[in-house]
C-alpha cells in the first residue's frame, strides 16, 4: 500500500463558487446590455486601458513587432515552426469518408473548419506568449478563415512579444482587451468586435467562469482549472531533476498541484529536501512555495504497477515519467493530458516549444477528453445520399416500423411516403 511521504495541506476544490459565478454572470449581462460602454469601463478599471480602438491596425502591429528583439523573434519563429509541423501532421490524419453501405446508399463525413475562432492569451504576471502559438497557429493550420486574437495590456502597456507571436501565428484580427470583457465580447459581439463561433485559451478563474457560462452560445476548448503536474520517478534519476520538474509547474499558481510518485524512499525524501533548498533561490518562490505547501505531495509506492494505478486515478494534466521502464507507462497509461517520457524531455518543452499543444485537460477531465489540437477547430459533419429506389423503399419499411415503436407519427410519414413512391420502381 502506498505511503505518503509528504501530504498536501489543502484539497483541490471542484465545487461551484457561487459568488464568482454571480459576479461573472452579472458582468456578462452588463456587456450584453450596454456593449462597448461596459467593456470600456471594465478595461479602464482592471487594465488601465481605454484606447480609441481596441483593435490594432496593421501599422500598429508592424510598429510593435519592430520593437521586439530579433533573437526573440527567431525564438518565437522556431517554436511556431515546431507547433505548425506537428499540427500539420495531425491534420493529415483527418480524412473525409464516403462509403456505399447498401446498393445506391452513400454515407459519409466531411471535416470542415469552424468559421471563426477567438483566441484568448493571458497577460498579468505571466504573459503567456506561447498560448498565441498554441491557439492562433493551430486554428490557422486547421483552416479557420477568421481567427481573432485578444490579450490584455500589462500595467497599461502593450505586450509586444505577445502581439508579435499572434501576428506571426497568422491572426486575422488582434485586440488589446482582457478578462471577462474580452471573452464576453468574443461570444456576444458588440461595437468593438464581431462575435465568433468558438473560443479557446487559458485564463484566470474569471476568464474560465466566463467561458463556462457562455458555453452553448459559443463553443469552448476546455473548462480549465489550475495547472497540474505529476512526476513518476525511481532511482534512475536524481532529486535535483525531480524537484525542478515539480517546481517548474508549481509556480503557475498557488493552487497548482505538483505530485511525485516514486518507488524509492531515498529519492522521495531527497526530493522533499531539494524542493525546500530550491525554494530558497527560485524567483517565483512566493507562488511555488504556497502551491507546494498546500497541494504538493510525495507518495511512496510498492512498484511500477502501483504508481500506474494511482496515476490513472489522478488523471493529471501533465505526467513526467522517469523510470527504469518508461515504455510500461506509455503502453498502459490512458488518463493524462500530455505524457513526457524520459529525463531528456520535460513539461516546459511541451508548454513552450517542442510542438505539442499546451492547452490540456485538468481536474480529472483527462478521463474523457484530450487537449487542444487541430481537430478541435474542425467539425466532422455527416451526409447521406440515396440513389437507388429499391434501397430507399427497403430502408423506409424498417424506418416506418421503428418510428411506430416510438410513436413518432411525423417521422413515420416521412418513411412511408418513400415506401409508397419507390416500391417497385426501377433503380
């Protein structure tokens, strides 16, 4: 039975926050009622930003990109090249289908990009430049005709690197607008921006709740909670690497769980000590120390099978595997957002540059969904075509009887008229 070497002092909350929901619902209603005026008030209040136009012109974008260090542009370009390459490979796996199931009966599906997408890129302490690649670029690879990108100003200033990433990724429209007001504007539409069909991108609790409340009016990628990381390790690696990989995600926020499973007591205890040591010098220790104290755990397991069983039950967003048999976990794990195999890769690679998407399921959602990918921007829609009268009549007879079982008289009539008209007809 597993032994807790370091337990969390807090438990992750999955229930509804009524006060948050009421606040966000009220703001959305106000934006729906007053449009641009409400958005401007909110932007001024929260971001000290009330420009003549929230949308950046082509000249403004060019001027902003010109201020960015050439090395930064090279780095962004490299990351986007990797992400585009993988997204294009994923797109290549999606094929249209048509099959003749009966004589003259053709069934099929087509993969059609959604018409418009809103990509939200957070700002604040962590201006998530990489989210521009993950959302805007992936949507454009999917073939979305209109991709709208929004990010908040930071302390009243333009986040030049984020705007540059949005532009290089192919955004059709770029706006400096953040928070609930950005998400609601994208979903509802107003004088500032026309509405979109689908909204993607991470954000704080207010942004996440706005997406949840607006779901249905628009599509959304995921209902994202705090970032999660799980390190599965044994004595083939050392405590320094384990501690770094735990804290590398714990710094996301004060409620971000960072958990380690190990079959080595020595490694587990050494990692706990190493985390404490690294927190003395880590620049983001003010956040990481809170999340580690409240949500960090180190669990000693009997063997790989027990580590696998616990990991499957947790269904974490990020899973870093560094063991004597990484292939065992790759072959058997099914509940995870993204898997990082071996000590030569890590979650940061996936978050920023290697090519896989970093928008991933949290809070157990990995049990039933994957993360953002090119296919999320594509609707797989079906069609049917019947060219054989005898087949139509034959299917109609089955359909009529099945409709009668369900008391759907109108449905039955649709079938019956085909039976009458096409029975005995020449094909």
